[in-house]
C-alpha cells in the first residue's frame, strides 16, 4: 500500500541522489551503509530501552532503502546483483529490529515473555511474506498482494516502538499484535494468490 508513495519520495530524494552520483558513490555502498546503521541502532538502542532514539535512527537509515534505487536509476546501474543485495540486506535489517525488541522485552525488570514471542512471530511471518514473493517470482508467477508488505510492517513497528519510548502505554503491545495478525493474513493472501495462478497454469 505504501508503494504508491514511492514516486513522491523518490522525487524528494532526487537531489541527494544527483549529489551522490557526482561523488561517484555506488548504490551498493548506500545499501550496505543503510543496513549497518539499522542493525547498529536496533541492537544497541532497543535492548537498552532507548526505543524512541532507536526508531528515529532506524527510520533515517531506512531511507537508504529508497535512496539506493534512486541512485541506481540515475547512473544506469540497476543490476540483478544490486536487487539481490538489497533484498538480502532488508532481511538482515528486519531481523535486527525484531531481535532488538525481543531483547528489550526479555531484559526488562519484569520480562514480557508473551510479547517477546509475538515479536518473534512477527519476524518469522515477515520473512515468510518476503519468501512467498521471492519463491513465486522464481517460479514465474507473482505475489505482489497483501495488506502488510515490508513498508507497512516497518511503519507499524517503528511507530509503535517510538511512541512506547515516549511513554505511551500499551502502544508497543498493540503494534506488535496488529503486525502479527496483518503479517499472517498477508502470508495467506500470497499463498492463495499463487495457488490461483498455479491452478490456471495447469
């Protein structure tokens, strides 16, 4: 759903992309630096309880997920390797975000074990959402459906964690439960979508 905003965001990032292009910066460098920033923030800020700061830093570095694509188009270097690297490092970033939250929930004075399990489910379900799409495309089909693609999942978890860091009660729990349900629904939506294509092909 957030994909409709990509063109507008890309236009905003265009000046930055042109500057980086003139400097000779590679899109792969942007992708790698962005992921490193996300991982570092998630695994240092979240476990120590600095949820708002961590969310802001992750959101900042998350822009690299769009900036690398803008830069690649500008310099004409869109490649299969770049797409593979971007998708793979996206999974690394997601794993770091939820691992950081799980550690935070387990290391509290009163550990929230159930919510940590929900966060773990969100991580696994999110990976399944991405895998379903990748596997479908590998089989010559599509799976670009669902209520919770990566953009939506990141917005939910970062907003929930950030607001929780500002002291808003129950918002992290609500966000994680909402994300768990939305991710599970998306997995089912993609499986049904691929099944229908497979049956038609047969």
